[in-house]
């Protein structure tokens, strides 16, 4: 093939196709296949915090195997909280973990300065107020989003209490009165049950308390089940075969190939939609008028 380029010097305007209506398809459906229980807890407690103006912050820790979409849940929180909290502006600040903890307070402070693009912690309130002025009339939720921890060498779970204590005493007092903070921490765990047991029994994080914030464990990010898929395709109108027997076989095949891993389930659903659209839409079920099993 020989590419040919054509050029003209008049005004040119693109006319891209309109995106699907929100009533037809949620543009963020890929973030919402599962994790309803976990998101519901975060949303309810965040909504209550903003409504009652207390506490000053919420901190959550969730965990699961590497294929269970921990990073996707971070994105879901930032997107869906903004959608559902209509009178609140979400100020997302991604956070990196410290490279070393020889001086923990200084290491934590350096990472927050990096996240807010300031020289020292005392400049953070001004940065948040600048954001507040751009969204005048709205409350502000500062979402502090940590990259998922993939190894104890990135951030040892033994240091979580130390970090949360610093966050509560040093960072939260800097949040302006018209804003609240949400902190998200996640861990890839080869053995989720062992990880949870260690944090509860050894670190006693289940009863950890802070003066100005609440810390919560979320349920393990488990494998996607058949029930999850059925609920999801009904809610988000994912294109699947109309015939129930064929639909069930397709969903079972997805779970077998993906082994219930969140990331792979998303890929399988996208491939399924692509195949169905290429075939001209959903496959139709039988329209015969034969009497069914119930005599109707």
C-alpha cells in the first residue's frame, strides 16, 4: 500500500459521532463489574461525613490478589464518588510511597508535598483553597490515592499504623474547614486470608482509632462470580445473546477463561461485545409460538 496525503488550506471541522446516551450505556462501566459491597460502604460513609461535617477524614484499606483490579477500584472511587456526590468536587491527588523510612515523618511529608506540588506541608491548605475557588459553592473531597502496594518492600504492612497516625495528626489539620479527606490504601496479597489475619491479629488494625478520622477495612476483592456478571449485564446493558441458555453458556465460558479475575473478565466482556456488534447486534431468542413448560 502507498499512503497518499491530501492537503487544503480551508477551514476544516471534524464531526465525531456522539457518545452513547448515559441512559443507554454508562461510559465508566468497565470500573463497575463488581465490588458493590465495598463501594457502597465507602459511598455511604463519605456521604455521611460530608453531610454531618465529621469526621475530618476517612481512611480505607482494601486487598486482593494481583488480578482482582485493585487499581481499578481506586479509579472507580474517584469517578463514581464525583458522579453521586453532586454537590461535592473530588480533588484527586495520587500518592507515591516513600523510598525509605529512616525519618518517617520527613518521608511522609515529602510524598505529600510531591502530590500537591508544593515545597512544604504548610502550603497544602492554599493549594486546596485554590481548587475550591474553581468549584465555588461546592464542598471539596480531597481523595488521596496511593498506588497499590505490590510487596512489603514497597511499604511494609507493619508501618501502616505509624503512617495513619502521622496522617491523622499532621496532615488532617491542614485540610481547610470546607473540605474533607479520603485516603485509599491497597495491597496485592498472594494469600489474602493470611494478609488479613496478620493485620488483625498482629497489627490490630481492626480496632485502630484516630482522633479526627475513621479507618476501615474493606472486604477482600474476591473473584468475580456468575451472579456478579448477571447483575452487571442487566444494570449496565452489556450486549449479550438474548437467548437465556446461550447467555448462560457465554457467561460460564467467560468465567472459565478468566478464572474470575477482574482484569480478565473486563477483557472477555469487551471481546464479547465486539463479536456481537460485528454480527449485527444481539442474537435473537426463539420466537416460536409453541406451548412452554408452564402451559402458557
